């Protein structure tokens, strides 16, 4: 059961005139966890469900290696993350200060500082103070923290 939903319709660029057609994308995400606006959290979080951040989080947010579904993290307008976010989809309306790694799509309408990596789609109409890098899809070994290499 989902607690919250998020619809994303990218903002039009300031140079677009009223008569020009505006292309928008709508995404519906059901969020099962939330860091509320009056909450401050610290430490690394391993998630296996979608997460919405309205408050402040200091630490890394990573997808659980045991999770087999697509995970989305949404940093809302009042949200701020200082640390790394490593999930399938990232929606930024607030501020991220750190490395973002989206194994699928990255939508930036807020502020991103640091580095931003994405595999499929980038929609960036926000304040980007980061190096944007399109990367190839990860191999199963790159996306897993439970792989141990045995040397003989």
C-alpha cells in the first residue's frame, strides 16, 4: 500500500514562448517511506521501497542488493540530502550535495552539487552545480554489495 504519490511535470524553460508547445513527462510514484519536513536523519540508509525526503538527511541512501524492483528517491522542495544517492530513479526538487547515481532516470528541478550519473534519461531544468555523466548500465557485479571475489 502506498502512502504518498508524486507527479512530475518538468517546468518549461524560461525562453519558451506561450505559443510554443511544451513537452512534459508525467511520472506517478507510490512512496512507502518518508522523511518528513520536521525530521532530520543521519547515517546510511539501505532501502527496498520508494522514499520521499521532505526533511534533511545526512548520509548515503542506497538500494538494497536484495531488492529486485525499481526504486525511486524523491527529494522534495523542502528536502536536502548531503551524501550519496544510489538507486534506479532520482527526482530532485530540493537540494542534493553529493554524488547521485541513477541506474535509470534522473530528473532535476532543484539543485544538485557534486556529481550526477545516469543511465537512461536526464531531465535537467534546475540549478546544476555538478558534472553530469551518462554511463552504461551496470553489470550485476557493479550493482551488488554482496559479491566476494575469491583468489586462488
